[in-house]
C-alpha cells in the first residue's frame, strides 16, 4: 500500500472513530492488513490506538501490536485491560510475546497478565524466552516448530505435522529428532507430502541440517541465514536437543534494529528514536551529544588560540586549518566505514597486518596525489609561499596516514572488546580527533616555518 492509500486509510479510520460507531470500526478493520495499520499508528492518539486494538480480533491485534513502534506499543501496554492483553499474548508466537512481556515495567502487572493466559505451556515458554540474553539466537527464536521421530513412517509424520501445525503459523521445514529429542536431520514439507505413506522419514531426509546454538550471536545467525538463503533455522541447546527455530522475519527485525542503532550511534544520537517521536524523547536523545560537541568545539578554539601568535605572522596557515580537519575526517570515516561494514557482513577474512599494509598503500597513493594537487593550486592559483605550502603538504601527508590507520584499527579494537564498532564514526570521537589533527598541523608548521 503506497503513501496516498495509507493517507486515505487514516482519513477513513479517523472519520469512523469520530462517528463513534464501533460496529462500523470493527467491520472496516477486518479488511485492513495489520502492517498497514501499524504504519499509520503514529498518527493516532493514545485513545484512538486503544479503540483500534479493542475492535480487532485477538489474532489480528497480536500481529498489529507486534508491528508497532516502541512508543505506540507502550501506550497500549500501559492502558489496555489486562484480560484483553492476555488474550492477545496467547495469540502471539512465543518470541513476540516474550518481547512484549519484556517491555512491561510493572512486575506485578506481568504476573497478573501471565496468570490470565489459559495455555500454561505457552506461559512457561514465554517466561523462559523473556529471560533471554539479548543479541543471541535465544533472543530471536520461537518455541513453535514441527518435529517428528526418526523411526516414524511418512504417514505417522503427516499425522503429527497436522497436529502440531495448529500451533505454528508457517512451516518451512520439519525437523527430525531421535528418541531423546536430539536434532539429527530435517525434511522439507514438500518432500514429506509427496513421499509414499509407508516409507520411513529417514529415507527422504536432507543430508545436511544447518543449525545454531542458543548462545550463537544474532549477527552470526543473520549471516548464516543470508549466506544459505534460509527461511528458518533450528536452534539447539548444549546437549544438541532441539529447542526452537528462528524465522527470516525475526532476523529481518534484528537487522533493521541493528542498522537503526548503528545509524543513530554514528550520528551521535544516544537512544532509538524516530522523527515522529515526542519532543522530549528527541531532545533527550540529541542533547548529550550537542553538549559534548560544544565542549570539544571550545577545546578546538583553545588550540587555535594557542597558535594565534603564529597565525598573525603566517596568516596563510589559518586558511588551511579547515582543509586539514576536513581531509582527516573524510579519510577517517572512509577507513572506519569499510572496516565496520566488513565486520557487520562477517567478511573481514584477512589478518590485521594485511589490512594494515593495504590501508597504508592506499594512504600513500592518496597523499601523493593530494599533495601534488595542493602544491599546484596553492602556488599557481592562490600564490601562497613555497615554505607554507611545504608545511601544509607534509602536515596533510601525516594527517592522512594517521587518520586512515586509526580509522582502520579503532573499529577492530572496539569489536575485539565487544563494543559496537559503529562507535568508531561517532561524532564525539571524530570531533576529538579534529583537535588532534589541527594540533599536528600547527606543530609541523612550527618546525618547518620556525615561528
């Protein structure tokens, strides 16, 4: 549904809400996809959101609530009737229900909601997943999957699939376990349906079954599923027993959230916010960085002031200060962005020293070309003196070399100590380095020009 259609949907829905005829609202919502509703949710007030949830079927409400932005979902969780919330959680897959439960701050409210859910096995699985370690396979997986015993015939397997399918929204593969629940094979649903009823399931099994452990990092899960083009991947515990599965939609949610987090970090935004969030959230997310930027800006002014006497005697140096800082920043960002991307894609296969020499080679070629261009333009176009241009060129060489090498190693070091490497391009770091580059520039100029 495109933007114009969603605008029309919003207008139609608001008109029905204004008319306050709930039967018409419920009838209207039957034909609207939950994803389209979630897309316009930020344009609805808290009361309007609650009215929408109230007039959706429990199954559709479960999908709608799962797809909402955090702030919109919090408005619902804080104000919805507990029994209604319990019915919605019962319709959700366990991983989505666990995420919702985790967002409820009031422990007593959590307990009351779980107590109202009739399916106690579902409650146990939600509670188990809600205690997950974030950013692992355990955090992404759902407890709903279909398994059969290796000794069964195709007919027995199909009977079991029909029974278990009532609890699973989508079946991508059927997992084959031994008598102890240990994952050994898998079989596609297509092969299972088309095989002769009297055959044993092990006769049509796939020779290879890819899986991840409960503590496998979520980034590795995403990499494996993308590499092998998988719709779902089973999850095993430390005894190789099958405990869940991760579907591609869960991985896509993780990839999107990670990309947003990295973008925010690189932009100096401390919290996960959207442009339509409330003013106080946006201010809170941006203000800390702006305060730090002001502090480091004043530090840069202090460095410039320290060399003010030198600039009075060699005023040409002043005009090159933003050039040095800008070149350093661009080289830093280029180098660090490539490494961060390689780390995110799990494609950084070479040794650190190989990366070091490659980056060094790139830097040497770049600074030679840039230094030549600087000398030509500075001397023939602007008429600067040769000694000033020499000082600037050497400074540029040093700055480019240092910026490229630091930009390469900082993400690697951050990643080694389990810190998000996207922090390498965080404005706080790049701004503090601007001071460093300017200091290098004036120090080298002082040595060469002798002020």
